[in-house]
C-alpha cells in the first residue's frame, strides 16, 4: 500500500440525456510522499476526470465507484465537513488556465490568504507573513500582492495558483495541465519550480498532461490512459523512450525529436479518433487504430501485464496489450478464434 495515495478500481460514469457514459473504467494508481506520477493521454481519455474525482470535484451527474485512499482515508466515504477540511490541507489542485481560476476582482494577496483564513492553518496575525513566504517560494515579488490577475503575465498567474495550492502545506498536489497555455521558457521555469518543491518539501505530485516530454522531464513514473483505462504504466523515461503499448508508442512518435530530421519532417501521427465512450469496440478498445493489431484483439480486452521486472525481482512496468501478455493465453485465444 502506498503511504499517500491509493486509487483502486476507480470508475466514473456520467448520466446524460442520451444515456450513461463511462468516462473512467477501472483505474488503479498509487503515489508515495516525495514522488511524482504523470498521467498522459489524448483529450477525452479520462485524465482530468480522474484528477477531479480525487477530491470529489466532479458534477452531480457523475457516479463514482471504487476507492480513493488519501493517507489511508477513503475520500469517497468522507462526510462533507471532513471533505472540506481535506481540500487544500490534505490535497490541492493547480488547474489549467489560471486566468479562469483566479477571481478577477480580488487582489492576488487576498486570494492566497483565503485558504489560510478558511482552514485556520496559521494565526490571523501570521497570514500576511505566510503570503510573503509563499510568493517568495514561487519566485514572485512581494510587491505583486496588491495586483489583480489581469496585471500579471500568464506565468506569474500560474505561480499564484501554485502558491495558493501550497498555502496550507498539503501532502498532495494535483497539477491538471498546469503548463499547457504557457510558452516554452515559462513552462520550463514552472516545471523546475514544481520539481524543486517536491524535492524540498517531500510532497507527492500527480501531474496531468497530454505532453509526454513534459511528463518525462518532471515525473518519476508515468501512466498512459486511453478510453478511460490505463494502458501502460512504469518509469517515465522508459515509457516515453521504450514504450511497450502501441498507443504509448504512437504518442511518443507524434513528437518530433531534436536532431532527427526524419522525425521533424515526417512525424508519425495516430490515424483515426478515440472511440465513442458510449459505444466502445469489442475486445481491445485501441484495436481500430492499432498498427500491430491481430485477430485475437477483437475478442480479448487485455489487463495490465508485467513488461519486465526490476533489479529486485518486482515488476516495475505494465502494459495492456496481447503482445506483452503471457504467450500461452494469446496462443490459446488465437487458436480459438481460428476454429471459429
């Protein structure tokens, strides 16, 4: 069991006028203090739904089942008062697009102070000093406390969001596409800031992004999601540079590689679109877009199988693909398909 976060068989279904839509289908994740876990995938893969489910921030139309254990306590079973206390103090979120998350008519100093006052994590006479500490921690001048969000640059606003997330010293930070709207220089600064905070404070960080290069440079481990499921999980650099699942391979190949003219001039894309979550294909959901599809894929929906073992003999990497699964199962299923 992880000491900080354990997500077990998480399933999220949205109720719509057209019926029920399964957005997340049996996700398992774990995170220890001081570690960083990245979650990657195309738009619609279920990344943000997982992030919002961790603190029960989903709309009322979402039905959530499974277990979300935050330091051993199930978030899904918390009463409202306890959940309210856990938000900001136990775990906090850095959302995408700070301009849409910050209050445009409140000064940033007041917005950073708000969670401190609500949760009473410092004495009232220490609030201003704590706000100053947080601004210095994220590299913003204290003089900006009286500014409004529109007076700051995109990178400065994102730093304010990070300061707010750190205000009550939570054990877990959830960064949902926190650097997507920023230029590459500011993005690098924000990522370096987040990495430094994890190393200095020992917090855990779950980072959501569609950018594999960002996650490879920031996270210890990486989980790749497709159609609401994790299809590969393991050490971040291994998943990016030596992917085992065809979908992870396609995502990695979609980014041109510096110094490789062939990939720059002809990056390999991924044909087709993600499946309709209300009507997924039979067998492996990635089958219609897969470059190495086999007949067995039409009938087998593979679980996460170990790809290889670490030095201590424990499996450290998994992929949901028949090509990495147990040979006998694939052969037996293929023979069965042939006999039909």
